[in-house]
C-alpha cells in the first residue's frame, strides 16, 4: 500500500516532469489568455468598463437611479421652466443652471468611475514575508493569535494598524476594507451606493464637489420652480399655473425631498473636511474627546483653512492599480501560478538525488522528505499544503506521520486556521444590522454596509482561500523550498 | 559533497527583502530607513540609507501641500477636472523622476552587488523590495539540479 501510494505519486510527478520541460502546462495557460489585462483578473468585487478605464462597485442600480433623477429633474427644468423664466426674468438663469448641471454631472461621473484609492493585494512574496515576521514576533509557536495589529505612533497619537486577512497587508492608517467591493481603500470614507463606488482618498474631493454642487443645483431649481409657479399664478391663478406647467410639481417634490438630505450631507462633509476626519472615523468616534482627554486627531493640520485646502486642493495620487497593464507571468523570477509545477520539479530532482543514496526514503513521497529537511522554517510546509490543496496528486493525507518535526501540525493548523480566521474576521467587522441604503444613503461605513448575500468569507471561503493559499504559499515556499531542499540533501546524505 | 555546498551557498542568496512603510508622520509616503539585517553582507549601510532617504524626499515632494499643488487643484476644479486629460499631475511627474532614479541606482550601485530594487509603485506603495538579482538564474539552475551540467550552470550564474 505504501509502495502503491508512492508509486502513484512518483507516476504523477514523473508525468508532470516530462511535460514540464516543454512547459505545456504553462503554454496552454498562456495561449488561452495571451494578453490578459490586469483588470480582468482583479480580485476585488468591482466592475470595469471601457477596457479598464472605468471602475465601479458591483451594485450600480442606485447609481442609475441617481443619474435618472438628476437628468429627469434638470431636463424638466430646462424644458418647462427655463423658457418662461428666461423671458420673464433673465437669461442668466438657464445659463447658471446649465453650468451647475454640467458640473454636477461631471463630478458625479468622476466620483463613480474613478479608482477610490484601492490598495492592491499583497503579492505572495510580501505576504510570506509578513507571515515570517509575525512568526518571529510570536516566537514561532504553533498557535497563532487571530487579531494581528501593529501599533504606530503618529504625531504623538497611538494608532493601531490592523492586518487585513483578505488583502494580506497591514492596512495603512485611515485605510479600511470595504466589504461590498472587497478591497482595502486608502483613507476610506464610506461606500456610497448613490454613486455606485467607494469614496476614498482619490475621489473624495470629487464626491464633495458633487454633493456641494448638487445642493446648489437643488436649491437653485427649487427656488426658480417656485418662482415660476408664483409668477404664473399672478397671471392666471394658482390652479391654472399648475395646469400650465405640470412638470413643476414633480420638480418641486423631488427637490424638496432632496434638499434636506443633500444639504445636510454637504454640511456634514464640510465639517469632516475642516476637521480632517473621515466618515468612518467620525462615526466610530476615533478622535472624539469622549474617548480620552489626550485623544486628538493626529492628521489634522491645525486650522480649518489648511485642512480644507489639503483635502480639496492637495495633490491627487495616481491609481495604485495598473488596471490596463498586461498580466505578466513571473516565470523567470517566481514560480508560475500553476499549482506547484516547479515544486514538483524540485521534488523530482530531490528524488533523483535520493534514489542513489537512500532507496528506503524513496518509498515515501517527496513531500515528507522536504518536511524533514526543514527544521524550523515553516515556509516549505505551506507549500506542502498547497500541494495537498491545489496539486492534482493529493493522495497524501495532510497528517503525514513520517516527519518528526512539529511543523507539520503547523501546516495543517495553518490550512484550517486560515479559513476560520477569514470567516471570523469579516463578520466581526461587518456585523452591524443592515441599514436601508435609501434612507441614510451616505452613512454606510464598512460596519454598516449591507452584507452582500453569500458574503465572501461565508460564500466562498474554500474557493477563495484555496486559490489564495495555493497562490499565496507557492512562491514563498519556492524560495524556502530550494533552501530546505539543499539542507535536506546535506541532512539525508549524512543519514 | 562539493556540489551540495555550492548549492547551499547559492540558496542563501534566494531572498527578497521588503522595506515597509514608516507611518510615524501620518499617511504620507515614507519608507523605513532602518537597515535590514539580511542586507548586511550585500550592501553598505550608508548607500542603502541614502537611497531610501532620497526616495522619501521624492515622495515628500510629490505629496507636498503648497502653492503649486493649490494652483493645480484650483485650476483642475475650475476646468471640471478635464485638464487632467491633457496635463500630467505633479505627482505623476515626480513618480517618473522616481522611476528614473531607481533605474539609475540599480545600474550604478545595486546590480554590481547582485541586488535589484523594485519601484514601490509596482507594489502598491507598500514596500520597497530588494531582490537578489541572481534569483532567476538560481531558479533555473535548481530545477535542473539532477542534470549533468548542473555544476556548469552554477559557474555561469556566478559569473553573471
């Protein structure tokens, strides 16, 4: 049985090796998608249009509603009210209205279509490096405590940086993970369903300009539609006035309800800008003096004017996502993302060395050989996990009895540990009850944001983590694998 | 035995060192200037610190809030941000300077020592990574470990 298992393993490996030299596993992969653009394989839940130029959230229904409301109201205004007003009062009215309308539309589209400041996910190397650092910090114990935080002192205030299990990075200060878009966003303000996108560092000024100009436009239309109705009713009575311009009623109703929410929102964001806070921070009360006497906002520049200028006129950083670049397969430097082909290569070469020296060991699969070769480095074990998870020849159970070191338990624990943590962390962060997005449209922080059905950690933990793990661990183990295979040679030859 | 020892020596080169961000001054882009122990034998401390400090200065210049950035911001707002269709932002200009600087540093200082710096923009501005320039050759060599000309390839890689 033992021999049979190893034989089948060997068979799998040899057959893979024989094909690997001409890399047919890679070539069909390349041929199938010859020039894939990065936006096509973007891991977040975003929609891309115009070949990656436009980036929006997945749920865009409310955005279209916003667009329709604005277009219809303004359309009615320009068609029914402006001719009368231009004649009776001044032609400046439609001109100003037109300018405001163009500005509103421009800023809305800019907010909705631009990258809010999404942080790209860590490459497998970086993630492995961070994991190694965390292992060192924890003393390389088998148990890994779930919450990973780093404390940083910013301008005298201690700030906790949280580790994002999805993106595998320590989030920079003020960044937050949006559960709707499944991205970490820099200077995350909130996810706005009305603009169909997150509001973050790169589009906050456009968002603010949008709500500010929309407030002006709403007040403008409201005021002049009422003026129009009043002027008409002076001429021919109130009811006749309403009969003559029925559209005015609709406009007044829309504007009346919009004014309260939009003007209120503009006021709120003006306050946020002047104190250099995000909606997220304000709602959590991160810098509120109620938390402590010495609690202050470390990001504030001191005075309102500087804060406003910094937020609105500060430099606009470019997108960190190279959406329209081509996906490169890192063949020369790293293992290609094809579930451990080169690892098989390493194991095969391992085996060829072993075959000469230790025929007994050859009976076991190559995996435990690598495990024994790694005394304290957990790097190769995730590779074994990846093999177990992602490799086609998963005839070996995870709990292989042969390796004497304690690290196999780490790998098993790791594989299963990732999933509960993954599943644990997100519900913990986003467990607040769903708020009606229509009512409090702009107060959706990541905590309050509606959990999409089959939210990522719950919906596809296996699929997601599986690919993440396979991709995550593979090149990391590739580096340490070679190191360990070398050590293994030295060790085994001494046996 | 000797090929094993040679392999073990090469194995220690297969490393990537990541310099993380320094958030002590807020969210501005700044990298830690602490010299990592993995690079101790590879590069002089002063050269490393110079490179990182220059990069930090470049990023500070890009993110500086002053007269020029205000002007750019106001102009952009006045033109409904359409001006960015024809003009490059200051940040993008500085990023180009940074890319050029990194390339220069790689050519003059790091490549002769067998290292390569990757531009932080390619890593989402999270890290500056120092990679072993021999990594790609090492990977090819280790795959063909069982082959006869493994020893020869090793020598070739060391020459490179």
